[in-house]
C-alpha cells in the first residue's frame, strides 16, 4: 500500500468516527473542531514529509518486516544509523510544526515491545513475538498512527496497584476468555490520541507477584467499543475558538492531550502481547522510557530552533540585535539546544542490537539526554522572555488591533525598528508567548519535564546504569589500593 499523504491521513481519521468530551460537550467530527484541528495538522505534516523532495529520503525507509518502503515513524530500528535518523527526523518535525507532532510514542512503544515479546517467548514459551510482528507489519503497510498508552492514574502513590482502594486506578485485566481478555482502567496524558488509529497499551511500572492482572500489553483500535475520551485543557486554548488566529501564536499547528478511559474493552488474543508475565513488565517500561527519552533530543530541539529564531527576530525588530548581551544570550540558547541534540545523537550512536534484531539506544545516555531536557527548555524560555520584553504579557487583542479607534494607536505606539511592520512584530511576540506561557508551552515545557517520566525517573536510571563500582575500581587501580 502506498505511503499516505497528509490529506489521506486526515480522511482516514475522519472515517473512524471518533467522539470525545470536549469542553463539557460530547463532540464528533473531531478533525474539524477548532481545538483539535491544529493537532491533526501537525500529524499530517509527518505524512507529507515522506513525499516532499527535501525530506522524503529521511522520512522513508525499507521495512524489516515486509520489505516495503514505509514511513520512518513506523520503523523498527535496524542500525545505529536508524536511531540517529530518528532523532534527525524528529528535529525536522519540530522545526516545521513548532509543537508536538504526536507520532513518537507509538514508534517508541513498538520498538520496546518488539524486543520484550521476543525475550518473553524465550523465557515463558509464549507466542507474543509473532503476534506483534504480524500486527506491526499491518501498521507499516497501512501507514497508521499508533498512540502508546503507559501512564496510569496511580491513585495513592504510596500504594502498589493491588493495594489501591480502587483496583482500576492501574489498568488491568478483569476477565480472561478463550478468545481474548477484557481490560478496564484509564491512561492519562495521552498525546495525540484522537489523531491515532490504534493504541498500544503498556503497564506503567514493574509489576510484582500478585499483580499479574496489571502486567498487560495489548493493541486496541481507537474506535473500539468501551473507550471514552476526555479532551485536556491547555493555557490560552480558547483563543483557537476566536475568528482571528492572530492571538493564537502558532496559527497552523498545535498539540493534543487526552484522558482515555477503558470501560471493559475486549481485546482478542492476536492483539495481546503480555498477559501476567510480571518479570517482563519492568523491562518493557524501561525500554519504552529509554527510547522516548532519546526522542526528546530531537523533537524538543526542533521546537527550540523555532524559539531561538523567534527570539533573534524579535531582537532585530526591537533594534537590539547588535547589543553584545543580547547576542551572548542567543549564543547561550543555541549552546543549550545543541547540547540536548548531542545527547540524542550520542545515545543513538552507542546503541546496540537486541536479541530480537532491532536496535536499542545506550540507556545511560538516553536518560542523561532527557534529564537535560527537563531543564534546558526552561532556560531557553527564560532567555527568550528576557529578550522579547514585557509586551509578551500585555499585548492588546487582535480585535483591538482591527478596531477603528484603538487600532491606529496600537499601530503607532507598537512601532519599533525602522521598516518593521507592526503586525509582523505582534505575530512574533505571540509565537514566543505561545511557546513560553500559552498552549504551546504544554508541548515544549511541561512535556519536557514530565514526558517519558519526571526528572527523578531519569536520576534513578542514571544511578543504575552508571556502574559506580567500576569508577571506584579505576581509582583503586590508579593508586594501587587493594
């Protein structure tokens, strides 16, 4: 089947007939809803990039399962070059959309599940790996968007899944039938869920004895019976409902977050990839997290490129671009952004082949990459706010700009460097506002901290991976200490 174009992808999502609770109303025709439309445009861009002459060589790759040419967002990594090209591709997408383009979670989930199912079969004599190969081959051939669902509500964080007052606070298997399982629970922070064809459900932590019902991994169509979607609010999101897009900041693209409820959803056996194998659950969580932490060295860097460009442009418009302290702050922004990218590339370059045959990143450096991402975008945003000035928080609205009385005053007194159009200056300021405090800050700042796990999750993995005893041994050998 040919690779989809962006328009073909949008049509395929419309055909699913998904509905969601949006701002207190059960809503259909979601791709046309003004709150949802910017996010589906961002996903569509990942399809169009596979056809554009400038980007298609990066976005297209030969499938290891089918031999067909596929979109790299459905690829199972076959080399360290594949791992690096993934990061490069994500940076390009961030540059083009200036937001979350929503396909990384499914890609990262697939690569984790591929290797874990192989090892689970070796340990338990199960048949999960071939099931997943068959399933993912169809995803590749039909060029589908898959959302990975890992984060459970968790309830009382001091209690294990089996000890919760409500056992559904961690998604679980509530019934096992001859032909499949029934799952119940919820997944939070689901990026791009309403723009996806499929869901890969995964456990949220390493399960222990007695928690077999919570050790489940499976695939579910987004329009399956029993799934309910509740759309998440974002800062300044109702600006997307206004007639003019001038105050939105990013007029074309945006992100999407959804609470997804699984109310006794039936999953046939051929879509079940883990069911009760508690010894495999933690491995799946760590591998998915590692791949996704690598991803942030690409996507957030691409968005950072846009923020740096907008900051440099507003400095020029304000007439301060030649000031030494402004130039030094922009250099610092570049330095921080490229440091994140370097970590993404480094953990890819030092990747290794798994027993299943796909490639995994260097886990230590992937966690170092993400820990940097929890900090550096906030510093970029601070420097951008510093350089842009107080107008980020006080700009009049688009309606005032077009008002016959207020408009001329705004145009007169918002003038800056000679030759700069006032409206152009407003557009750049609104974009910076969007990325640092508005709806765009969800994908850039909040995701930077909590996406793929909060900072302490990376610190724990760094502690495990750093091999501190080997470093102590270096000192002992150097100093001849027995």
